[in-house]
C-alpha cells in the first residue's frame, strides 16, 4: 500500500515493511481498509497542508476536519470504517476528534511502538486511536499496545485489558464514578476560548459531578509556555528527522549535475511550504550559539510542565479541559497566519510535552454548520493510566443524554 | 483573527538585541507583543552572544532545501514572526531546571547490536530512484572549497 505522509516527496513510495502497530492489527485479523489524508508529515492542524487534497469535515463540508490526522477522524465520523489510526505529536489525534465528533485516544509516550511511524518529532510522537465510541477506541489501543524491541522508547509496562472493562449501562450504579477526583484546568477556560466551548466544558464537568465525581479547579502555572516550547522542540526534531528525505534511496528525485543540488531540488520541490518552514525554524533553533537559547530552554520548560502535571495528578485522578479553543474552522480561514494556526493547539501540546495519556470525546454541540458543530472534552491521565481514562470516558459517554454524535451528512446511520 | 501590535526601535549600531515580553494565554491569541531594545536580554545561564535574526537563504543552504526568491520572501517573513514569538521563552526562569529530553525515561531498552538480514530486500531496491547492480547512483560531489 502506498505511504506518502501526504507529501510529494514520497508520492509513489511503497514501504517494504509494516509498522508494528499495523502488523499487530493484521495478526489479530483486522481488515485494513485504506489510508487516509493528513497534513504533510504531521505538520498542521487542519489537513489543508496535504500535498494531495483537502479533506472536508463530515459535519459541514465547508469546514476542516482538524489535523494533522484529519482524514482518519473524518473517516470514522463518516462511518467509512469502524476505527482508524492517527499520530499525535501536539494534538493531531485529539483536535480532529473534537472537530469531527469522534473519540480520539492518545496513549502514554512509549505505550505503542513507533516502529514504522514516519518520525516527525521523536520525543513527542505517539500513535493514537479513533473510534465512534470509547470502547472501540480502547479495543484498538489494546491491539496495538506493547513493548517492541525495534523501538527503544517503547515501554515494558504491562498492558492492562483495555478491551474488556466496558460494562453495559444497565450495570451502572447510580453514581458509577463516585469519589473520582477530577481537576478542571483553570487556564483552559480563560479569554480566548469560544463561549460555546466554555459552556460545553462546564456542562461536561456538571455531568461528571452528577455521576459522582468530585470536580475542582486546578492551576498549571506553566500552561501558556507549552505552545512556544512545543514548536521549538517539534521544529528542531523535525529538521533532523526529515533530513532522510533526500531523493537518493526512496521518494521523488529531481536530477541535478551535482549532489548537493540534487538534495536541494528534490527537497525544495518535494516538500510543501509548512514543512519547509518548520525545517528552517528547526535548523535555526539548533544552530551553534542558538541551541541553548531555544532548544535547551524549551527542554527546561518541558521539565516545568511535567512537574505541574505531576503535582495536579497527585491530587486528582484525571484532569479535564476543552480539546480546542473553538469548533472546526472554515476551510482557508487560518491558512496564511501561522501563529493563529498554532494558537489552536494550546489545549493539547502540553500533554505531549509531559508524555501523558489523554482521550477526547464529544461532549456537546456549538452553533455552526447544518446541525451544529461538535466539541470534545479532553481527559488527561497519569502516565500509563489509560485504563482509568477509558473507564471514566465510557461511563461519561454512555450516560450523556442526546442522540449520539452522527454527522448530518450521513443518511440513516444508527 | 489575530491582531498584533509591534514596536521596533532601531539603533544605529549592530548588533541589535531584542526582548519579547511574554503575554499570558488569554491575550496571546491576540498576539500583542511589545518589542524594545535593551542592552542584554538573556538570563544568566545562556550564552550572552547576540541572537541574529534568521537568515533564510543561509538556513535553506544548511538544510539543503532550494527556495525560489518569492518563497524566500514569504517564508522568511513567517519564520521571523514565529522566531520572534519563540523569544518569550527567554523570560522564563530556568535556573537550576534540568532539561527533559523526553517525558519519561525507562532507560536501557537497547537491543543487541547484532545484524539481521531483512527478508524483503527487493522491495527496498524497488524504491531506489537510480540503481546500478549494488550501487545507488548519484551525481558527482563538487568540492565547494
């Protein structure tokens, strides 16, 4: 099957092996239906940076599905498949899940092998799962999790039975989440977040309280630093990871009379604008004399962010926040303004910096589109505590009143 | 859409140092930045050398990416904007904070350094654009010096 990372530089590339996650799915009898669209090399938040096409959001075809794993989210939302895989480096599974009204699950860094995942930022990348229910996403996670000798960052931690803990609603007690301590991150409900998203999040918090949770506000003082730190780290690591795309051993080659020219032309013509920009930013941030000021500093900020999360999770079972400051944008709305585009990642990047697991599930609708636009609630857990996230998520989802999150473009889907 | 307020004070003599004041998240979506010149803008543990703004042509050469003149201009403007925004990290007190390479480190999950023959070499060969027997063909390397 072709694998292009939505880039012209890999336009006709067919990999000689399967990623470990895909291999595991096939071994368990999973049927791989196809590949989906994404932002080129994972760099983007709308899927508009694909070299091939723009994907439309099934809830409103004039809007984006989110990104970078927008195609995988849209495919599940449109019921083209039951579950799908994506990658999450700064929110690329969770934000599209929110925009498309599906469940997006980001595991702990190291839970799922990255062998066969085309690397974008190696200290942040994880493979994530999409499903139309928490149970489906959990089952997929169970299938792909586990230690892999081909990924030295993959964890030897036991993989609990994520796939068997989903009780049916009939067996729920009246307060099925009694005593679960939930921390609502204060910094995620400040000015700059759409009022519709804020109310949906507050309603979700009330719903959790009704289920027996104890919801309090928590503060993560380093919160706003996550966005610049993330973009420094991600651009820097990507400048190194994408140096392998040189047109020599695979991919599209632009012939030249001299080797450096071959590299320059193959990459210049093969990479899209956003990719080139991030590689150049990363090259700058890692240059001699600049490393301390940018990359090392961003790594130090990462330590501060980890500490804040750890402190909050010492006193709470899970933390919650919106998945994004707004619902899906119109196609073309953010395309020319990189900082406006990056601002949309504020809710998700800190979780990647801290390496923690998180799940996004649809919790409400806001105005827009033919029947409203979905917004997702993000739940963040302690490292390797996906089991708790799935338990809380499943109960939340099953007890949420409403007709379920089915896009209006689908005729008669249950 | 984001609005930005930009004040730049240009001094007569290079090098020019700039400091970006960080704004909290609530106003960061509006991206109002106040740029002033000062003598020294780095905290004590960074190298007190000047951070020159990015030279896009030189970066493109280092990264082996060819850019058209219009790309250099367009890309350059966006890159400078983002690098300016990165500057807010300089405000943070990171004295005695250890850098974190990644989130959690279990350490030592390395496998034995023993070569294994890959069973699908033909598929690897099929991807190579220019191939001759056992060699990957590339153009000559010109020594720039």
